[in-house]
C-alpha cells in the first residue's frame, strides 16, 4: 500500500504532467541510449500514446528547449522561432537579398540568457545582471535560412540544451523537407541535437526527405505498447491507490483497448469511479466492472467531436462536383481497424473509389491531389491532433489517432454512411467493393 494518499484523477486518466503510474518501456531504453550517441532523435507514433511523457520522463526541464511547430511556417520562420525560444529578440528589420530564393536577412537584438557554460562576449557588449542571470544585449545580422548563421547565433550565447520540435507533422511538407536538409548540416557543423516529435507511423519519414540522414538520426516508436508494459502501468496505479482490478476486468480491457495507453488509463479511471473509489483506499480493495461497456463509453465521449470532424472533412476546402473528400471517407470508415493500422495504399483507395463514385472512373490526379492535402484540410478545419496522415513517398494513408480507430470499430457503419450522406448500401456491398481484382 502507498504511504501517501492520492486521488484517482491524479493516478489514472489524462495528465499534463508525467503520469504518477508512468511505466518505463522499450522506448525509454531506446531514448536514453540515443541521447548518449549525439544523434538527432525522431519520436513518432499516433496521438495520446505517450510521446511527450517519454521525453519529459527521461530529460530534466533544464536540459531542453521546446518549440511547438505551426502549420504556416517556412524553414526561415522555424529557425526564427528556435532563436526566440532560446532567448533572442528579433527586431523588425527585414531586407530582401539578391538571392532568387528570396532569403531574408534579419537584424536580431540578443536578449538571451547564458546557458550553463557561459560563452564568450566581446568587451564592447553591454550587459545587465539581475538575480545572477546575465542578460546580454547585442546587435547582429543573420539569415535564418542559413544553418551556419543559426549555429553561430546559438554558439554566441553558449546554448547547450537539446532542441525539441513538438508537433513537427503540422509543418508544411516543403518545410519538413527543407529542415531534413538543414538537420544534416546541424549534425556535421555543430554539436546541437534535435529531438523531433511527430504524429505519423512510418519509421523513416525524415529519411525519405533526406537520405543523407541515414546514420545521423535515431527513430523511436512511441506508438507501440506491449501487454506487459500496459500491465505495468495498471500495477503501479493499483499500488498508489491500494486497489486491485479483477482478472476478468483486466483480460477484457486488454482485449478491447487495441494497445492504447490512453484507453487503458481512462478505462481504469472510470472503473474506479464506478466503484466509488476517488482516492487511496485504507484497505486493499478489489475493483470489478464491465470493461467492454467502459471502453465504449470512453471512446464515445469523443463521438460529437469525431462526427463533426468527419462532416467538416467530407465538405473539403470548398464545394466541388467530385466531392473527393466525402468519397475518400468510404475506404476509411469501412476498413477494419487491423488494416487501418497498417495503412491503406493509394492503389487500394483509387480502386475502391472507382467502384463507388457516381462519376467513375475518377481522374487519378484528383485522388492524388486530395490525399496530399489531407493534413492541411484537417488543420484548416481545426482538428488537433490530426486523425489521418498520408505519406506521399509510400503513397499510404494511415490513421494516427488510435482513439478514432477504436471509436470507429464501435460505430454502426450504415448509420455512419447515412450521417455522411453516402449511399447506405455500401455497407451491405462492402465485401464485393473491397475485394481485390
């Protein structure tokens, strides 16, 4: 029994901080090993699977600086944001250079605190000291498109932390590609290490953008949870609250959770509250509940959000004759969850659309264009985190919100098609529609 009293909400469920029942897993070992190799690190996986907690658990707050990426940033704007986060104040002094690519030269005023190892500052530099933190003011010009300039700016203030890029998947694809090129330069020209965190399921996403990163980047799959790791999270929570979940509940939960730590956490919390347990028990208490109904209840809490998302997604960017985004939803909502986790290829999607679209055959370019704009459409409709990801290199569509996949598994497909104003007979004819030729 825990000697400290905790509330149920502190132990199980979604938390902004590191969960009290945090379970170390293979991904933790991989991250710790990678941090010692001076390789850039990519942490990937679907949403709500512990990517952020993985980083927070294994690094102290004073060891890293976080930049949350935006869907509108160019490479220059990403670099500017990095400089701002480490302490630079960028003044408005933009000049167009002669470069055909339109590089931007920025007059930057340093207002940066020194990190740990101090750093050399010229004798002519003015500075003020308060609370033992030096603040240095110095004017310099740099080109945020030039990795050499950015490295020099970081070295000027003696920056010595890891740089974490959260929500990397939100960046426009061209910016992701440009950064993959810059990442090689950071590896060769400096000692700075980036930790890139993104919602996707392909191990080699950045390597697809720049093959020169092979041997310079370590990838960590934060999406995968083994049964043993999920059991460890439950066991630690049980010890903190002095409870024991029944074996029937545990077995049923593992069968229904689709290896989602989010569902496990929320289901355990709901089961405890159903049994009237809101804090650490004075005596060891057994907890039993119907795991199937609880999991359904957990995922259905987001029904309104997911239905609204599907409705907005089906409308696309604007009204068109082909209504491609509405018809793209058919292979998504009708495909079994096990297949969705592996992804649906472009070829399969096009084959299905040609069998169901009223204007069949549909031009291949229309299908490709719709798929390549999927992330932008989700962001424009306010869907965060994103649910669908399309890998243009592999030409494969995947579901990167595991909760959505589980929610989808519990829905009546005919009702869902009706909601999306799609022919309901697709559900009854699906075996023939989806069959390969």
